[in-house]
């Protein structure tokens, strides 16, 4: 009977994640305290936005460099004109190619990289695989800094933690901000930068409430709603 009473008291005193609105710091503490998996979980911010994802003028997207990163190593593909292949191969990309790489992707419909960077002169040829890269958010563009002639600098920036974000078909944005094993201060710093950038990315055409809610969660953990 005594054990049952203690168990009931513990359950009673536990804070359920859905029962309150946490600060970012409190939410990270909660996830770390309730961490159970034996692997190093990824911690993510999920933004539920008051946008119409079917409207082009209400799309939310942008890029930023995390203060602490990268969250995981990214495989980078670099598309260049034939005359730039030699210098491109020395820039540090995982995959380097010209028209032959474009043709391969067009035929196989298979993507084996996380980031696509392109030289301006090859962009007209990339139109051939725009319908393959576009839906995955991989089509190079000036806005996210993936069209460049400075291959080495751009690749180094992405490998150090630069990320792109874009709303999904449901009007939500998902961004990884750290790993469970990281110091809390590093996750907080990344989280604050991401929240600020998503706030700044508000499309002018959006009326009413923009950020409906923000949830912090880990790979296998519960979702915790936080204040913005």
C-alpha cells in the first residue's frame, strides 16, 4: 500500500508536457530529463503557421547559420560547367558534376545528396531536373545562397552549420537545433536564432496570427509547446 501511495504521489507531481507552456530553456530541460533511448536523439523545433501553403505569396522559407553546428554531416553536390570541373573538385563537395550528373539524376530519379550548389552558368541546364530537386527543396537559388562562383567558401559555410528552411504542404516548418548530448546552452542559442529567423520570414500577404504554436521535441520524445 505504501509503495502504491508513493507511486501515485510521483505521478501526481509530474508535469505533463501538454499541461503548460514552457520556455525554451524549460522545454530542453524537460526533454533531457525524460530522455530514454540509448541513441543520441535529434532535437527539433516545429512551427505551426497561420499561412495558406497553396498560395505562392504565403510561402515561408529562408536560410541561416546556426551558432553551433552542424547537427549532422550533410552530403553536398556541386553542379558546374565543364570548364570549372577542376577547381570544383578541389572545393570539398561530396559530389561534383556537370551535364553528365544532371542526366544521371534525370534518368534514375534518384538523389544522393542533402544540399545542391550550382554555378550560375549551369542553372539553365538544371531546369531539366527542377521537378526532381524542387519538391525536396534542393533547387539552387540566390535566396538560400546556393548559386555561387566561390565554391570553397560556400561549401565550408554549409558544412559549418548553414541550413535552409521551408514550409511543408501543411503550412508547418521543421528545423533541427541540436542533439540530446549537446550542452543545453548550445541548443538554446540555436533555438533562439531559428525562432527569430522564422518570425522575420513572415510573408507580407499573411493576415492575422502568423505563428500559431511552436513545439520542441526529440526523435522519440514527447512534443512540448513553448513560448515564442
